C-alpha cells in the first residue's frame, strides 16, 4: 500500500460512513435501466449512420487537453482533475519526465489523439466514431452539473469539410433525440468563422468591449483580454443590452465561411431540420471552427444545454497529425435523461417477467429446470433460493413487479403441469411445459 493510502487508513480508526464524493453519484436501478436504454438507442441510431464505437482511456496527458481545448478556457484553466505520475514503478530510466495526467473533461481531444496514433487517415472513407462514458470537471455541483458526468459523442474525421457532413451529423442528433422522446428541444446553429476571418473579428470585438469595459461584470472584463468570444455567452442580465449592440460574426465571415454556412442552411432545409440561428453561440473550447451548435431542453433550469458540438478542422494538425477536417458533438446524458424524467414521457421498459413460486422440496428440481429454460428463452425470471409460504411468495412477486407468478406445488408436480398466474388481473392457466414456453415467448415478443 502506498504511504499516503496507509496513512489515510490508519489515521481514521473511529467508525465512519463513506459517501460518494461531492459532485459524483450512483445511478441505481430502476434509473440504470433507463440509462442503458438511452445509451443503446444511441448505439442503434448512430450505427444506422455508419458510426462505430471507439473506447479511449479516461485519463490522458494534461498537455493533450491544454493544447486542444485551450489553456485559457474554463475547462482547462479551472475544471480539470490533474495529478502527477509521481514515482512510476515501471520506469527504469533515471530521467523519466514527471508528466501530469488529467481525467478527461471531454473526449474529442482523446479521439483526435487516437486518430493520429492509430493512423486512421489511412483507412477508407471518413472515420465515423462514437463513444459514451464518464467525463470529469471540477465545477460547482448543482442540478444538472456534476463532477463526474456522462457524455455520448460522435465525431467525423477525414479529408472533407462538406456542409453535408455537418448536416448529416445534425440529422443523426435530431433523429436520436426524437427516438428517445426528447422532443421539447431547440437546436441552435452558428458559424464562428475560421483561422482566416475569426482573428480579425475577435480583435474588433475586443476593441468594442474595451470601450464598454466598466459596464461589464468581472468575468467579462477578464475575458476581454483572454477570450472575448466568451463574453457573448454571458447570461448576466445587466450585460445583455450591451452584448446586443456588439458586432456580429456573421457580418465578418470570409467568403468561404459565408458560403459554407449558406450551404449548411440549405442542407439542413433539405433534411427538414428545424433550427434557430444564434450569433452568440460561440462554445467554450478553442478548437471549434465554422459550424457550432447546441441543443437545449426544457425542465432543466439554467443548466439546459443537453448537447454541444461543432467543426474542428485544425485540431488534428494542432496535435501533430496530418491536415484533417473534423466535426462532432457531445450529448450530456445526465441532463438529457433528467429532462426526459421531468417531461414524464418515459419508455415502458421490460422488468421481471416471471416469479417462480415453488412449494415443497419435491417441486424444487422442477422449479430449477423450468427457470433455466425460461431464461434461455430470454425471459427475466426470479427463483427464490429458499422455500417460502405461498402468500409471502405472491406478495414478493408483486413487490418485485413481476408480470407472472409461476406456481409449482404438489399438484403441479403430480400432474406434470404448471400454473401461470397473471398478476395484473389474477387470471390463472394450467399449462404443460411446452404450452408455457410458447405462451410466454409469444407474450415477450408482443411486448417488444
Ligand atoms: P455548460 O455551458 O452547461 O457548462 P459546456 O459548454 O461546458 O456546458 P460542453 O463542453 O459542450 O458543455 O459539453 C457538452 C454537454 O455535456 C453539455 O451540453 C452538457 O449537457 C454536458 N455537460 C457539460 N458539463 C457538465 C457537467 N459538469 N455536468 C453534467 N453535464 C455536463
Ligand atoms: Mg461548462
């Protein structure tokens, strides 16, 4: 045990309770079933669009995030969980550098790193990848904001920056939200220009902001110098009339960016995607170029963004890879699921199908066998490990939410049959094993 861990465990000798660390939480049944269904639906939808799963580590070199997301962003500047390697027991070299690692605050940087490291540019077509998993940011925990939260994301990396790619990614997102029943949403789209036109706009914005500096709050004042675009994100009521008068990026895009954005609007129209243009949507990460977008949902208060994304054409090159175009998004699963729960439109997920109410040791072998057969047929079955009184058995079946109780007692063993009781209306049937299997299988198919 490392010295620090030993210290921590011996110092505390009094009895104590352990709790999940602030900003983290357990996702328990039955919520976890909703989560699994949400994630499985994403897999199903994304795979119909030709995306495939990528799994990257949850920690990377700090520098990967600093370079890609940007050192002046809130995410890198104040929200990362960073630790040093300390003594690496595997390192033999005397002068192994003491690198720092960070828990990933998002996964686009990791996907770009994996793309380069695995030379995915040599694969045919675009790399179309999706991921899901925990992300970590040291923020003030509140409703819809956690220190460990979950994202589902997708990325397209390759040689083309055709607006049709942006539109298809947005279509996939909209289809997914619709499939899970998250319908009270708004999609906002913007273009924030490229390395040719944005710097001039940022400079212009900075000049204009300096003129009104004393009317801004401390955060925005600081951002005038560090990251003036982020001022447009401000939600401070006093700053709103000032921001409304600032120059808009749409009036300062270069010809190519203007053309790209116009074509994107056309492509979205072709796909029947409803959205709103929002010139203030700049996003918090440095790597974005041109297309940016965000989806907000109802029922979440001020943490109402359930997805953010955009184009990041220079990112792979910035990380030492070949010239590559890219676009992607990340859905905040915690918030999306919260919004679904508040909206009350939840799917009916299959629970326990059968509770095996066996009575008398003579019935036990039959119970064990039929349980295995029902499970092989894909049914969720609960077999009590110890004998229970009939009434108690049915009571538990009911509390566990089983659809049926399968009664196996002396009579059933003697007549080689099963009694199946539907718990919703107490209807009972006497069935042979074959009839039982056929009946329950057809029920299962019907309920899907
Ligand atoms: P916000 O403005 O709410 O801080 P963000 O711009 O930092 O969001 P992104 O980096 O774009 O968020 O991440 C994409 C999505 O991930 C967000 O729209 C949100 O749904 C979710 N998300 C981000 N941070 C958190 C968090 N701390 N807790 C829960 N979900 C989060
Ligand atoms: Mg944030």
